């Protein structure tokens, strides 16, 4: 493995690593469902056409013999129950410690519908039970492949490596909400053998993978184009991690040509960064990992019986006036059933994970965080910081306070979760409909987010992790 390299404090700088991948492109058979995720509000399914194979990749970094396992996958999102099953299985098998496993979805909108909870196939696409059962069949085939990928990667021969971090810049999108900036940072983690040969590259960007548009072709989207570009140029595996892109949209026009173009722009920037050896800072051990779970309250206090009764009345009225085929009607009917059955959610769970190396901290946020969290966290933290979104599980948007309190005044309220002047009920066509939540997340009508509101809860948790 070569000589062990230590820094001035005696910490081991040379880690050990292994990397592998698996194809998770659904093909019938054996996959029972080819329904696709990413767009509402009607059925959308693949019919066998594949632009690029969908894949999952696993990078294991052993820090003094302890594995830190990163899995990234060409999936729209991972629902909570699936995430918990994957993590629980790996932990129960003794393969990894609970805080030492990170799962990140690329958020490609040209992949399979994954899971039957959030987003809800019934609400978002109007699928019946037989189709939902098929979706679950495909979900568990992919899930089994992800778990096996980790097992297989852990069994591979280890290579002694060193890590280094740098950032590039590539503008591949715009802010679709319109109240924030554009994230153009391209984080790059270089993994090299102790002899200096490149072993793997982990890179990121923050942009919705919607550049292809709403067709029925499976495609890893611009992240897959970028990864393949890097792999072809550098000859090593390249793993893409999505950022806080809840309000970051791919450049127009959305078309297959745009997918190719944006992927090549991003890929070329990664190659350029890797080629600039002088721009990298060492990333060393030991690695400290931590994972917590916070609860995000709704703006309507669904723990209150009077509030639930008010919501039921509003949703019952929607059900009466909306067409049976309207997704908003399907959502209203579901909310009434949940209220009647005593099953209405009272908050949104949000896992947040931190991996801290010497010279680099990674903060991984569940769900679809808006770019304001990336900006605000960089303002709060002085060192090298990589903000990852769509991490571990994704069950809705997490907007900043300004976006939440603006409601329908910004992008129709889609990311805020409400519009039509009612901040207590899920807005027509908003994420709260497809993700089957009863109300937008809690906010304050002040410039500074108040204690107990979404932005403050998320920021306090992240800053606490980064400083612990």
C-alpha cells in the first residue's frame, strides 16, 4: 500500500478506499414498473428508450480501518421508509456505523418513480393500486441493488489514498424562484493513490436535473453527462453529489441538446480543477461523523383539534368543487381520510448529517433545500464547506423564511407550499400537494426567522453540528 503519510500532529493522512458501481436502469422484465418520477400531474412512463444508463456508485473511505460509506444514485429521491430500510440493514449487518453511511440522490427527473409514499403516486399521477404495487416492485429491486453494492464495495481490495479539496465555478442554471442568487460552485474532492495517481473524483453542483425536459426517456441527465465526461478524460470513476438546488433550475431551453451541453460544461470544469494541482488543499483524518434528526412544524398547528377541524372543512370543500381527475382533488380526499383516521402528520422529519475531515466539512441535508441554506451556512462557517442536498431521504422542499412567507408571490408558491392567500393549507399545484403534506412549513412574517420556525430550526441544527 505504500508508506503511511502523517501530518505534523501525527494524524494519518493516507486513507484507504474502494469504489464500484451498479446499473439500476429499470427494464421490463424483471422490473414490474417503468413509471417515471419528477413531473406531475398525470401518468408518465418509460417505454424502453434509454439515453444513458442509470447507475449507483459507492465510495468507501476507511479512516484508521473504520469505513465511511458514500452511495450516490441516479434517482429522483429516496423516501423515508426506503432510506431507513437501507441504513438499518447495513447497520444491522455490522457493515457500517449509523453515522458513517451517506446516501445521496442526483434528483434526475428522467428516472424511475421510487417508492409509494412521498411523492405520492396516487396524488401526483393518479395511479391505482396495481400500478402502485408495481412501483414498489421496482423500488425494492433497486433497493436490494443498493444494499448489495455496499456489501460488494466493502469486500473489494483497499487502496491507500490521500484526499484533497478544491472548488471551481460553472454556471449551468438560474434561480427560478427569483428571490436569491445562482449557485455556481463546483466542489471537487480528489482521491489519489499515495503514489500520486488519480483514483477517483467526487464532484458536485447545485442545479435541478430537468435539462432534458418532460419526455419518457430514462437518462441520468446532465450529472451523468458530466460524470462520463470526467471519466473519459481522467480515466477514473467520477461521482456526482447534488447540492441545495431547490430553487436552482437548469438553463433553458430544456432539451436533450441542453443536457449534453450543460453536462459537458460541468464536466470540463471538473477536469480543469483536477488539472490545477496547486489549487487543492489537503483533506486529512481523523474523520468525525454525526447525524441528527430535527422536526419541522407546519404553519398550521396540526396537533390542535380545532386546526384539524378547520383543515378538514377546507379540504372537504375542495373535494366538492374540484374535478375528480384533478391532483388537488386527490390530495384533498387524502387529507380528509388522514384527519378522519387520526393519521394527519404533525411535522416533517429532517435528517441532517455532518462528515468532518481535517480541511473539509460536509453537511448533508435531507429533502430539497433551497440555495439560501448554502449561502447562509457558508456565511456562518469559515472553513471549506460542502453543502449537499437530497441526502438520505427526500420528502419535500425546505424553503428559507423569505420564500416561505412570500407564498404565491414567488414561483406560484410552489417551493413555499402555499398560495391563494391561505398560508395554512397546501397550495394548488405546490409541492405540498405531490408530497402529500397538509400545510406549508412554519415561517415568521419578519425579515429574520423567528425561533421555532423552519429556517431557524434548520440553521441552528446545522451550525450546531458544524461547530460540535
